[in-house]
C-alpha cells in the first residue's frame, strides 16, 4: 500500500471521505481530525472545491479571519470579510457576481446589508439572501470553510459551540480542520457534528513522488532538474500568478527538451495544461492541451505506447474546458472521439466514461432520447470491465441515468430488457447499487483520476 501511494491517490481519498458525509443532510459542522502533515492536503481539497473544477454540489466559501479569543470581535471580522467580497476590486475572472450575471443566473441585484446586527445568525441569513438571488441553487447548500486556527493561539471551540447552539440554517454547513495530536475543537460526532478521521499515507506518497525519475544524488542531472521543476510549477499554481507560472513552465519545457525523451517532453506539455487549468487560465490550458494532443498523436503513429495515455489525458482536459465554457456540442464531439479511440485501444473504462459524459451533457440539455442512447453505449463499454470494478465505479451511475431517462422515452418492455441486462452485469442486488440517486452521484464524483 505504502509503496504504491501517490499524492493524487491521497487527494482522492479525501474526496471519498467527504462523499460519505456529503449525502447526509443533518450535520452542521464537519471537522477533519488529521495529522499536522495532512493539513495542507485537506486545505487543498477545500480550495479545489471552491474552484470551477470542484466535484461536489455544495457551493464552498472560505473565511480567513483569525480568531484572537474575542467571539464578538471575530464575528465582526467575518462580517467585514464577507462585505469585502463585494466591495474590493478584484480580477475580472474572479468576480463571481459578474460571472453569474453573464450566465443569466443572477435573478436580481445583490449587495450585503450593513444596517443589521452583525451576528453569526444574521451572517448566515445574509448569505442565504445571496443564494436566493441565484437561480438553480434551490437544492444546494453553502459550505463555509474555516482554515485551522493558530496552534498556540486562542482556540475556537467555544465559538463553534455557541454558533451551533444559536442555530445554523438548513442550507448552511460549516467545516474546519483540527489537529489529531493537539485537539482544539473538542466536539464529538453527534447529530449536528460530523467528525472525519481519515487515514492518509501522504509522507510515503511524497517520498514516492521524489523517487520517480531519480538520478542519484546529482541535483544538476537533467532528470532531477526536471523533477524539481515540476514541483516548482505545481507550487506556482497556489500563487495564482499567470506570469510567474508561464516563466516556470518555459523552464520546465526547456529542461524536458534537454532530456531528448519524447515521453517526458509530452508529459511536460500536459503538466503545463494542468497547471494553467488549476489557476483557471482556460485559454492557456487549452493551448497546451492541443499541443499535447498533437504530440501524443505523433507518438501513437510512431508506435510509442505512452502516446495513447497522454492523448486521452489531454483530450479529457480539453473536453473539461469545453464543458466549463458551456460549449456542449464541441465537448460531446470530443468525448465521442475519446470513446472511439478507447475502443481501438481496448480501454473499456474510457469507452464507458467518454459516452457517459456525452449522455450527461445531453441530459443537462433535456435531450432525453440522445442521452439515453449515450448511456446505453456507456454501459456497453463498461460491461467489459471486471464485475468488481463495474460495481464500484461510475458504471452504476450510468445505469441509474439510463433507467431514469429510458423510462421517459422508451416502452416498459424495453426497460425490462435493460433491467435484466443490469442484473447480469451487476448481480442479483443490482437495484440496491443503482436505485439510490444520491449515492450514485457520490460515486460519480469518485471517478478515476485522469491525471495520474
């Protein structure tokens, strides 16, 4: 287990842990109880969920105000921080309200009220007022993340307890991080509190990452320079600085060219695409995705077996960008290409996922007949996977969506045939696996990492 650990695997463990509590609707405060070495991983999880590539339905927010021991002062700081989201000048690409207006999702003008008591209860209600001005969020909650407090400073346990006792609205949920060896928020699992006690192997994962491509102790060796520069590039994504990231990516590409290894060069192109995607610079991410696709295609034509791996990752990245930009027809065309290429490569998982995404995009458009046909193709591709993978992957979500759409467009006799086929593919308890939509959505989020 430890020998095969990777950073991305550890991250997706965090996704799985959250999926287990996310489907519950009763808790009001989630506490990650983790080792000090794992804090950055969970913080990164929340940052990704705040971004357009987050996997969960809740809308995530973050408050960075520091608790100094005075409850009223802290609450006042939270109010000031909240109002600053709407008053401070920010880069256009981070202006949430402007983006909502452009997408036609903002149903009315909004600005925080300042003439009401600055209590936590009033703050939650004010955030719900914002939520009421955004269409399509009727069944969605706001999840508010409070980063871990100062290890040696005043602790927020009493503040959280007070907030819970005063009442947190149904559509508001809170989350934070506590250190396992030095608990500061001593609240146990209850109806309102969900404690998460994850088991990570991040230290081993980091060691494995550093060991990959190791060229001995020579830090000037091109292989080690490349490895070090990859780390620099990924660290730059946390700074949200496009110019700095561009400079570090150019260094990475130059080092990759020095190595004269086509596989490494293609991987560096994909890393560039992934890095720009992480800071929401979709135009640059798309540029490098397309270059990666072209180079990977050449590699495949030359018989390089790694070419297909990079091709499908870059194609998936490009399709994700098209989806984020609401270019559904272009995204569907590319997802179909991914599925067809996967057929050639006998890659059942990507056949399933390519067609599943086509179906899901048509489902979002309300084109049920087309969606149903794509979901059937997805199931046909996934049927070549081993049964244990079918039962524990997005195959069951595709099955749920196929039944849901099929009942709207096909005769009952056709649905009976599909149900019999699902029993053959999933076993006698197939209904238990397929019939719970909330669990299927949670499974869909735990999809195979295309960047590993």
